[in-house]
C-alpha cells in the first residue's frame, strides 16, 4: 500500500512548502525552488501527509552526479540530520516560515 491520497488541504500545504524551496538548500544559503515532497515518517500513518519537507532532488535521493555533492536524506538519514538538523526540526522551521509568510 502506497498510502492515502492527500486531501485538498494537504495539497495546499505542500504548495506552500514548495514555494519556500528546499529547506536544506536554504540552510546552505541557496534558493532552490525545484523541490519534491519528502514524507518524514512514511505515507501510510495517520497525518503522514502533514509530516513532509520540501527537498530538492539531490537532498531527497542520493545523486552521485551532483556536482555539489549534497547529502541526501535517502540513504544518508544520519548524515543528513547531522548536517541540517532532525527532520522534525526542519519541519518546525518550514511551518514557522509558512506562518510568517502568511
């Protein structure tokens, strides 16, 4: 099972997050709005579509061709969190940014 379909409200949240750009790139001082939505704790648990982060492709999935050698959450979760903070901490940052932008 791949999880439930996101609600209209969850899709709106994702759009707001995507408008911020990659939260990891932002910590590196880069504005990168080419993002995908990363589920922090899977896609099947209740509330899973609200526990997400906007991440660019190289921060989401390892890309050995990335000239910047960015650390990806998949498969390097520990290294990613050491560099950028826990995914929950990043989620709190994103939510604050959305709240302050609203």
